[in-house]
C-alpha cells in the first residue's frame, strides 16, 4: 500500500502514532517499502509539528484515526494503520522489488536547532546496520528488552530493532508506564525483563520509586552523563551496567564502557567501525589528559542535515587523517580528554547545547521562542545544576518597558505551545538588563543563579536590621543586586577568596570573627544571623572544613597550608560520591604556641578524629603540608590505626642528611639558590631580581614586626597576619624535623611539566627510599596550576585511581617500631 502511494528509496514518510504495536508495524512497513521514516511525536506542540511537516515536505504520513485532528494543516496523504485491515490482508506477501541500498535513508530525526528551528538528521541504512551489529553482543535470543523511549529520541531505534534482529523478545512500554517509576518497576518484574536502555533520569526515577532491581537485568545507560552515585546504585541492583555515548549525527551510540565499582566512569572506547579523535582548534590531536573537541569518523556518520547544506559542511568536515578524500569527520562540539588507559572522559559541551534527561537541547531554540513573547525584550537560557546535581533550565529575561511584567506562569504557558515538555525552563528570572562582556556579547557567566530551592518564589527579604546588614554584605561581595535571607552563598557564586572577604566584612560590621567552616555550615544570611544573635563561640573550628561530608566513599582528609576552601574545585572534580574534608593550618597563637611538626600533626589529628574516630584513614596534602600529613600518618600507625592511603601531591625535593641542618647551612643553601637564578640573567634583569627580593624581605620584616607588636599587646591578629604567623611557625618547624621511614605505602602525584624527566626520576627515587612501598603518577601541567582548571580535573582523576587502589588493597598490619628506619637514611624536604 505504501509503495502504491509513491514510497520508495529516500522518500520520507511521517509516522504520527501513539506507542503501540501499530507503531512497530508502521516503522517496519515504511522501511520494507524502501522509504525513510520521520518521527512526529503526538506530544509535540502544533507549531513544531507544522515546521517538521513543512521542512521535510512529507508526501505521506502514517497515523491512527484518533490522532487525525491533532495534526496541523499539511498536504501529505494520510495512511491509517488502524482501519481497512482487510485491504492489508489482500496485499502480496513477497518482498518488494524497490529495496533500498545501504546508502539510502533509513530515518530522519529532528533535534534542537540553535536558530530556533529544529534540524533533521539524515541516517542511512549503512549507519543503522553498523550500530545494530556493533551492539549485537549485548543481547541473546533468550533476552527480553523493555523499550521505554519515545520514538522522537534517536536511541529508540536501538530498543526497537536490536531485539528483532537477534530473535529476542521486545516489550513496548506505554508512554504512561515509561513516565511512572512504580508502573515501570512493576513492568520490569512482571515481564521478566533482562535488558533495558534508558537515560540516567529514567533510572533515577525507578530507584526513587523504590525499585529493588533484578540480578538478571543488564543496564544500558546513555543520553547524558552518568553520575557515579547513580552508577553505584545500579550496580548494587543489577547484573551489569554499560555507559554509552554518541550524538544523533553518528547514529545513536559511538562508544561504550562496562562500568565497574570503585573505578572512574568514562565513555569508554569506540564501537566497531568507529574512530574517535580528540583535537585542538587546529585539528591537531591533543596529548593524553588535555581537553579538546571530540570528533567522530566511521560507518556511523549521518549523511548530513536535511535541507541544510551549509550546516552540513560546517559540522561534517574532510577527514584530516584519511587518504580517502570522501571520508568525513563529525565535529561533536563535546569537550573530552583521553585518560592514561586510553578510555575517554566526557567533560561537557563547548557550545550552548546541553543534554537534559537524555534529550539534546539547543538553548538558542528556547531563547528564540521566548523572544516571541510580546512582553519580553531580551531572553537568555542556561542549564544549571540544583542541590542534588540535577541539571535544570533557567530562563532570564528583560521585560518590555511598554507592557506589564510577565509572570513565570505566563511565560511557561506561552512556551508550552511552542516547545516539548523537556525544553521548558524550571525557573524564570527577570533582569533590568543583560550582563555584557567587553566585546558587547552576552556574558552568560555573569547571569545570577536562580534560587534552586524555590524555582518560582521571590527571594525572602531581610526581616531584621542584622539580616539587612548581612544581605548587603553578601550582595556587595558577590556583586549582585539582591540577596534573600535563604539564598546560598556558594550557589550565588561564592568561592574561597570571597569567603575571606565576606567574613572580614562581617567582622568589621558586627565585631564578631566567624570561622571559614561556619560559612560552609551556615551559608545563608538567615543562618549566620541566628549564629550572631545567639553569640555562639566558634574558637578554632576553622581547622576542619567539611567540603563534601555527604558522599558514599570513606572520607579523604586533605591538609592544606592556607585556606582549605581552595580545595572546593578539587572537591567538585572528585565527584559527589567522594567525602572530602579540608584541614586548614589554623590555630589561635594566644591559646597555644606550636613549634614542632609533631605538635602540629597531633593537634590536627584531634580534630580529624572527631570526624572519624578510627581507621581506615585516607590522607593527602598540598606540597607545603607534606611533612605534616606524613607525621600525622606516622602517629596514626603508632597508635595502631590503619592508614589506607597517603597521597602526596607534588611534594618538594627531599634531601638526605644524618643530623639536623644548622642555620648557616640553610642560609648558605638559600644564597646558592639565588646565585643559580642570577647566572642566566643580564645586568638589568639581575638588578630587577635583586630589587624584588629586597622589597619582599622588607615587606616580610614589616609584617613580622606588626605580628610581634600585636602579640606583645595581646591584640587580635588580622586574618592576613595570622596566616603569616602560622606560615612562619611551620617553616621553622619544618627545618627542625627529621622524618622517620614510613612503614606503609605512599602514592605520589607529580606535575609533569615543572622539570625534565631525569630530574623528576631522581626526586621520585629519593622519596621512594622513605616508603615501604611507593607508586608514582604524573599530571600534565605545572605545580602552581595543579588546583585550577584544567589541571585540577586531571589531578582529581589520578587521585580517584589512587584511592580506588587503596580501597581494594587488603588490610595488613603496619605496626611501627622505634627502629623502623632501620638502615634507611633520614629524609627531610629542602
């Protein structure tokens, strides 16, 4: 019947049906007739459906009689699947003669477009057949696959065709069942499902509905980033979990990885007949660990975009590494990097395109629709994460001055007529004007964070003079106009440097010194106001800063010479599952004077053990705090505790000596170091170097005199003077400290670009002599950039590997004897 309506190779046929057996019949009928199907979702608004009908110039639409009235005006011939069944039976049952070849289209699927209009991606039979063959290993004839994805999402093709080519059973979930966690859980059990593909959002929906899982179910997860916490929940409930990645333009999936417990999640390696490259802006391959744009080549590439030759040429470029002039490379716009094991880590989008609950969304399309509203002058949309780490769309708009302001409900209702449900923003923020960058373009980073707890509610205004004062301080430091009393300081853009500024302003205005930890534990105006009003004593609680106390893995304690909040970026890169506490070098000199590394280590351990009374302990530190964390580990071992991991990050050069160095030795070493710095400089540069050093020493002397005066007069030290006082005390203690050999294993992570390979190996060898066991890893970059992007992400990856190794290692006794050093040399940092 379809052939009689003119359907043949490369003829596009719309399919506008509800999820049912009719849908399967319609799809197979279109393909058998040689045509290519175009999914038209009945849940889409009329305007979007009308554009797709017009853009694809569909000559035929396969539908059901009950849906006829929901189609917008069009010129296509209608083919009803649920009528005239006798006419179907009268048709011949032999294969049609006009069968398509491998290069003919199988389907065209529309995805979000940056111009405000969706774009059709043209997928050939060759690409679809390659994907199905590559995924064939995931299914057997005795399997039952539950299909839950709407036909308008490209991954539905895998769900529908993979069980059919394998002879397995296909169970089609209704739209209502797929959206209901309890109903979906019941369907999985009743139908004895052994394989299911879904986005992380759907798997989370199941778990939140109380689903207990099945030991026979194999999980395929893709469409958006798979969080570690969700992966662990799935691993505990199911037989296996596979993480999949791929854009629509490369036919559903391009890479996959079997997810393992306690191992970093990546998007794995390419599927069969697929090539993946990570390239810089000049199309040169980037080194391992360095981010670049992910490019894909191979049999899975789409033919291009329907009726969009310029966009096709822009995104599908000539393959720079192939001798075949016809080979192409697809520019995904995704940011990624290679790990040391050659697997690929997905880092996000380069442009404004995002994935939300598995759907790819062009933020520009939502913006274009918003701008059609008569009460709006400007609009912008961002994808932001809420407290639970879930992505949500936030819309920003500048009202038209000539009309009354539009409400969030009004804008949401307006967009419902233009966009599918998954593209509707969760929050709407009115602005007086859009923030602009120096080049005159929209500065998206300057758009204020909406209140993630109350997406539509207005900020709660200050109620007391104290709250008004605190809200004004928050607004001034964060450079925003209004702060509600329940707005979270860090969600509004606060970071480690701003923490100190806001605490200093509170101390200046209220005469009370609050700790850094206080702002982490009470990050809102309301909570800080309650603390100040109650007059709580906060003494030395700056020592432990709970950066992420709610993860699922054993806590990692990182000793940090300075402000532990600077570890916040590392915390983010380690992931929500890693519990992390920063230990700041902080104490009150009026209450205690510490002059030895052993005293400092014991002092920090008292706070650490309030969080975790007994091992196994996981410890780390920055470069400057190496000796403190080493001594902390020694003391824990001496107390009979288990130190599971000691991770030292780019520690300073060790030197072996048999006695404590004298002051003249240290001054001589310092002079030699400066002479080495001067030898390659010309006269002008030498003079500049000398002036800088003299200025530094004079400024240091001024600070130390100020500290002595404050101490003598029993005046409180400012935060800057206190930091200098503690830093000086640490340096003096370090010079007098002789560490013992360590009876456990130490993991070392080194900055790769600070020195040549020979020099680094010498330093690594010296450190290895200190430990019973040592493992050395490197991170691209230099020392001073290790805790900032992009190096901090690479550092976090190496730390995850070290911690995973430590968790897998058996617990063996590491009792420390007084003569544990044996014949080893004593080691100290130079």
